[in-house]
C-alpha cells in the first residue's frame, strides 16, 4: 500500500483538486476492506477570499441596479415645472375714447414710464388752454389788487379801452335797430307780394265764373233751350253772328296775348271778355226738337286759358308765401346776430369799466378774497384738465416686454378694454400669468372670453421664476430656502434654484393632490422664455 503525498494546489484548481480527492477517497474506501474514511480536509485560504469578493460584487451590483432604476423612473423628487413671468399687467385707458396712436409692438421691450398709446387729445388740449387763460387772468387781477400801482400811461390806456368799448356798443346797438327796420321792410314787401297774388287769383276766379259758367251749362245735354228762347235770337242774320264771333275772338286773343301778366292790365283784359249772357255772338239754343247748343270754339279756348291762368295764380301764391316764410327766417337771424353783437359789446364795456375801476380804486379785503378764491378755483380746474390730458397717454408701469397689443388705431378703448377679434385663432389676453399649470376655478375665466373685450396692451416683466407641482407625499420634505436643480428642457441646460414659496393650498389634478411650489433662479440660461417646460429635482 502506497501512501499518497498531498500536493498543494493554488488558484481555482485547489477546489477542483479537493473535490477530486474527495471523490477518489470515497471510491477507495469502498474498495478497501475494513479501511475507514480519510480525515476531512480544510479549504485553502485563497478560496475564502474569493468568496468574500464575490459577495461584495453582488452587493455593489444590487446598489447600482437600484440607483439606475431610480434614475430611470424619475425619482421621488423629480417634478415638472414651467417658466413663469414674475408679473403681468393688462393696460387700458381710464377714460373712454378713440385710440389715435399705438407706439409699441408685440415683443418690444419697454421701460417704466414709456408711452405706449394715446387717445384723441384735441378736445382735452383745447379745454386745458382755455383753463390756463382763465387762470392767468385771475392771477393778474389778484396781483393788481395786491399792488395797485397805475401809471399815467396805464390810466390812459384803460380810458381808451373804455371809450372803444362804448363806441363798439353804440355801433352794435345801431346795427341792431337797423336790422330790425330792414327785417320789417323785407317782411312787408313779401306780404304785399302775397296779397297781390291773392287779389289776382280772386279777380281771375270771378272772371272765369262769369264768362265760363254759362258755357259749361250749355255743354250739358239736359240744358237745351226751349223754342221761345231760340225764337228770340232767330232774327239775327248770319252776317251779324259772324261779326260778333269775330269780336269775341278778338277779345279772347287780347286776353291770350300775355297769360302770365299780373296787375290791372291783365285783370282788365280778362274782365273785358264778354260773358255768354251779354255777348250777342254767343251761340244760342236751337228750337225744341233741334240739335243741342254747343259753345263756340273761341269761347271754349278762352275758358281753357282762364283755367290755366288760375293754376298759375295759385302757384304764384305758393311761391310768394314761401318767400315770405324765408324772409321772416332771415330777418329773425339778422336780428339775433345784431342782438348778440350788442350783448357782446356791452360785456366788453362792462369788463373795461371794471378793470378801470379796479385799477384806479383801492381794493377792499372782500375784493381781494374773492379774486383769490377765483384764482384758486381756476388753478384747480387747470390741474384737473392736466390730469385728464395726461390720462389720454398710456404709460408703462413696469420694465417689461409687450406680450400682446389687443387693438388698433381707431378702436374705442376704456376701462372695459377694446373689442377683441372673435374669429379663428384669436389671441385673447388675460390679466393673469402668461402660462399656468393650474386650471381656472369653476365659474371663473377671463373677461375676454365672455364679453369679447380684451386689454389694449398686455405687459409681462422680464424677471422669471419656476412654478412646479409637488405631490402630497413629497411636499413635507421641502423647506423654504432649500436647493433644487432646474433643467430647461428646450435648451437642455440646468441651473441652480432655491425654493422661494410653498403654497399651502392644494390643487386637485385628476384625482391626485399636488401643491404649487415657486422656485427662484439667480441666473437663467440664455434663450429662456416664459412658458418653457422644466424638470425640477429637489436636493
């Protein structure tokens, strides 16, 4: 029986050798009769160190896997945020008026006190000019009362002013009297024209009644003349009837020569035409049973001319009446103008006399007090008018950027804003932040969405902050002044931030409770703009 010399094996072969020896020993023990098992061998010292290294590597792998999982899932302190403007201001005029100028555009940077827009200032500027003139006059009166020094030249100037005012008043009064007299003459002439036209119409109407009424009766079928009346005119021969007819024709022609003629000549011509009752040439009725009597053509034409003349007479009356009304209106206007001129001249005279009296007589305490009160009231009016004029210019209350211009030149703007465009894609500005992570409360909303009004100009400040929403299970870990890391996603750059404010009011976001957290950033990456999304990791 040979003895087995142990061989010392290092490294990984040591464990294999041990296993081989164990296996060999077991089989040898089985083959040997009466031989016991070999004593147990110890593991080498190198194998223990390898086991410890393997355990350490396993622990490190678990830690790395957990850290990697935490980074992939975002971690418990990683939250989404948004870049917000520090403040925003919606601007409108305090007085309602038409926009005359818009001096800025969207995106323009403005400074505090810079003019942004103006309303029409013509009326306000004129009112201020008048108020300043009144104030200057009142202040002059106060100075003259406080120091009544009047030189000889000044006294002479005041006397000349009073004399000139007296002459102006006398001339205005004379002009007023002349205007009254002239108006009376014009109205009388117009009235005479109306009366003459009416008299002409009455004369022509009477002539027509006397000359043409019988002719109208003779033209009717039931006005035939009986045989006795016919026999009374049967003794006239044809020659005399022809002569009478020619005489009537000559009279008609004499009346037709100037149908527009007015006055006595026309009336005499019309009245000289014989009527059918007295004219021997008028057609007579035929005996009973004979043909109906008809007027001669010359008489019928004469009556037609009279009818036309009556229409012209009526038109002449209408024209004369209208001319009378116009004359009265012109006369009243002339009288009013003259009376106003006389009143103004009287006021100028009273002012000149008052100035002369004030300058030449010592002022009493009551006069000085009254003059000072007038000057103070005028100063108050000037101050108010200046404020009103200044209010017509819209100025920027902050240093910022123009986020939106909601109106154009010519729009009507006031405290309610301007009417916003309601078409597709209309940008409606609000008075809140430009962007917000939180939905508006129920029942609230911008006025522009309900009334169609929007601010004329909307400004946002250049200062920015981050607004993040933190879940309820992480909010207790945060403290004001704590540090965080903010990454601007669009730029891919990160900056340090500080927790500035933690809101105690929760917000329900689709069933989860979150709290708004405001973070301040000392230095933003270049290109950061309001509304950009961020990723916030609290440290």
